[in-house]
C-alpha cells in the first residue's frame, strides 16, 4: 500500500476532522490550487496569443482567430467528461500529477510554433486543441477536493480551489503581455520576432506566452506527486459512478452550471477579441485580465456567502445580476460601428463577471448538498450503518456530478466566442448572441426557483 494512501477518512465526524482531517485537507487544497491555476492559464493562453498573431505576420481572418480562441474550450470541455471520473479510478494524487504534467505539451508546442510565421494553420489548430488539457483538469481537481471536506465546508473549499484556480485566466492575460516584451530565457528562448503596427516596429518574444509556464508546471507536478494524498474511500469504478446519468439533478445542475461557469469561461476567452473588434482604438490587453480576475475573486466570496445563505438563493440572484449586466453591455456597445461607451461597456462586463463568479460558487455548493440530502432521505430509519454508507455514496456521486457538470459547462468556452463570431458574420454585431444569452439566463432562473429556491421546493439547498 502506498504511503500516500489514506484508508480512513471521515470528515463528517467532528473529532476526526479537528484532529486529523482539517490539516490534511488543507495541504491537498493548497497544492491543488496552483496546479489548477496553471491549468487555466494554459487553457486560456490563446485568448492573448490570437491578439498578437497578426502583428507579427500571421495572416489569419477574424473567423480563423475566433476558431483558435474557441477550440481550447471545445477540447477542454470534452476532456472534462473523461476527467470527471478519473480521480476515483486513479487516485487524486496520481491524477493531479499526471494531468498537470500534460500541460507541458501545449506550453512547449506554442512556444516553438509562434516563432515561425510559416507555421501552418492546421498546426495552430492542433495546439489550440491540446490546450484543452488545461480545461480538463478542472473536473478532476474539483472532484478530488470535494472528497476531502465535510458538508459544512464544501462551499469554502470548492470556492477556494475553483476561485483561485480561475485566477489563471486573469494571470495569463496579465502576465503574457509583459513577458513577450523581453528575452526572459535569453538565448534558450529563441530569437525575437518583429512587431509592426502603423509603421512602427519593435521586438516581441511571443514564444514566451508558452515557455513562461514550463518551469512552474514542472514544479507543480512534483509537488502534487510528493505532497498530495489518495483516499481509499474515494475509490470507485466508472460503472459505479455512471449512476449519475440516471439522476435528474445531475442534468438540472448541468444546465445551471453552464449558465454560470460556461458564461465565465466563455466571456473570458472572447473578451480581448471582442474589445478589439468593438473598440479598435482600445488596447484590449490593458483591460481583458480584469474580467477573469473579478470573476475568480467573486467565486471565492460566493463560496463563503453560499455556505451561510444557501446555494439556491445565491444562484437565483446571480442570474438576475447577470441579466442586468448583459442589458447594460448591449446599451453601451457601439451600434452600426458608431457611438458606444467603452467605460460603460467595461464596467457592465465587470458586473457580469462578478455575477458569473458568485454563481459558479453557489451552484457548486448546491451539488454536494443535493446528493447528500437525497441519500440521507433514502437511508432514513435504516440504522447507523446505512447512514454512514449514505454519506460515502453521496460523496462519490456528488464528486462525479461536480466533474460532469463542469464538463458540460466548459462548452461555454467554445460556444460564446463562436456565437460572437457567428452573430458578427451574419448581422455585423454581437448583439444577437447577447440576447440569446439573456434568454438562457431566464430559463436558469425558472429552474432554480422551481426546483431549489421557492418555499416548499422539492430539493431545498
């Protein structure tokens, strides 16, 4: 038996939690967070790279650039479906190390590819797809951390892991514009590229957008392998976890989490390019990182708030806030290429990112509560052994649902950029896409209120 395997794990037992569990859970959480942050950084790196490709000689159309922005979302969401079930099969420690180490492939690949303007577009598409490794990691990371914490602290733990992990989107959009301006790795990093705009030339090291993450990924992989734990109680085969596909609440929460996280990651991926197209006089990289930053920090706060007020109530208000913010974005955007207010547009997007962040935390707080309640109801009156087994089964199902809902929601990273691109191609503006998003949020409000938030709701949470 591995010395990293923990055979007895009872977080719902107060004495165990205070004496042993809390410190162990915290150690695994604080190793998980930077690994997840790096995963998000690699996943979203194309949101920054695409803005710079035309400047150094790559002749791609706006539609081709939107594809490069969107494809990591498509592959990341698809990988999450499989990653959702990996922790109970391989163990949280092993899978965190393996999945983090896999980020080296796209990071190094991008660094090599952007140094040659003759690199084929199909190669760029493949690298964009490989960045989906970072997107897949979220599902397994959240499932893993959910096993370590009791019901009373799941909102906090999942909010911290996801919220600080989500900061990777903001970090990549802040760090990359800085590190591409000088030779971080000296001769080892390759020659500079020539950046040309309005007749002005300067040097750029766009390869650093990929290379800068390599040493941190290697360190984080080692920390996960030697510092984290596997839980025997979390072990389960795919067939044991597949029972979630028969659970109504799995599918309902997929819908709601697509509204929150799908919005967060989709808006994050497309924000720089949307600014560039709608407000061409504004440098998008001066502002783009602030949206994901607000959303990530709001997710941390949302986890704490949801533990106190209940996830369903907070989710309901989050969707109302998001609808108001999208209406504000529509009001401040240029119409027919004229008018508009960047300040109003920017602040409405900050409000929108805050709503998605709070909603991300509140929906993820709802999931473990829903499945624990369901299993405890089924075990009521059947004795202590049945009650204890109900907790184990609920944790396994809840973890699988956390991962699977995150997989479905991650398709937002593909659909939102592509919705913008399609709307602009067909109508000349992204307005139609934003109106569709509002309609989707209305459906989320209806589901949340009827199933979870109203008085006498069938599953209050």
